[in-house]
C-alpha cells in the first residue's frame, strides 16, 4: 500500500505537485478489480515517480484537472485514498532527502 499527500505550488503557468496515494491491493478482495497499475501509469504521464506511491513534478492546471478527473473515476472511493495539499508559494517548500534519492530513475520500467 502507498500513502497519499500532494502539494501544489503555483509557478507561472505550471504548478509543482507532490502526489502520494494509498491504493488497496484488491487481488485479495473478491469481486474487486485491482486498478493500482492503471492509476500509477496515468500519474506517471504527468509526474515523476520518486518512491513506490510518491510522485512529483510540474503540471499545468488543465493537466491537473484532467488527472484528478481520471483518478476520481478509477479509484474505489470506499477503499482508496489520494490526498492533495495546496501551497501558494514555492518558497514555502524545501526538498530534503535522507538516504537514497529515488528520483534518479530507479523506478523506470
């Protein structure tokens, strides 16, 4: 399972996003379709994967709207969670990595 948080910071015509999600493994649930792969692939169209369920990057407001619309349609609203926090200024954010910085292409497949 992943964990979900997201930050939106406005930078001109794009926003900076950190998106975390928690998608339940539905393979063990009867009559539930596992959609974690579809969700991950859709998020990867817009953002860079930095950990198993953590993504970051710049995105336009229209692409963010499109992504949120897609995610709203495919998640199980009773089991899955995607949380987005918004920040209005980039200077309020600071990226600190302790250990391996997994933003260096470890998760490319």
